[in-house]
């Protein structure tokens, strides 16, 4: 029973330790992979609000929801891998709201 409690404690710690922050280089790679377009509606995207182009600001979204990171098939520590990220426009990101595609 002590071993089970220890495993549960470790899982709780992992849930708290895995950051939701996406590194700038990863953000750039996701946008580049998608040719600077929303993965859902193909709207042109820009990197941030500071960029001059009149496009929508990209929202980097977890395909497998971050809120369910502890059951991510590739492991909780891989939730922020580029393969689990997509760029969406603000409208599509709001429509998705924690739904798996």
C-alpha cells in the first residue's frame, strides 16, 4: 500500500510540475509547419500582436488537452511536444475548448 501511495504522490507532483508554457522556438516551428495558417479554418496567422501584419494572432493549442495531460498516451512529460501542438486563430481556439480533434 505504501508503494501505491508513493506512486500517487509522484503523479500529483508531475501534474503540478509540467508547465503549460510553450517555448518561443516551438511556437515558431508550429507556425512554420502549418505555413502560418490556422489548422482549422486556414486563416493567416501572425506570431504575436507586436507583428505588423493584419492577420490574427496565433493561439498555440494542445491537440490532446493540457487539462488531461496525466493521461496523454506519450507521457505527461511530452504534453508540450510539437507533435501535440497546433496553431489556431482565436475563433477556432475558442470553439475547440478542450475537445480532442
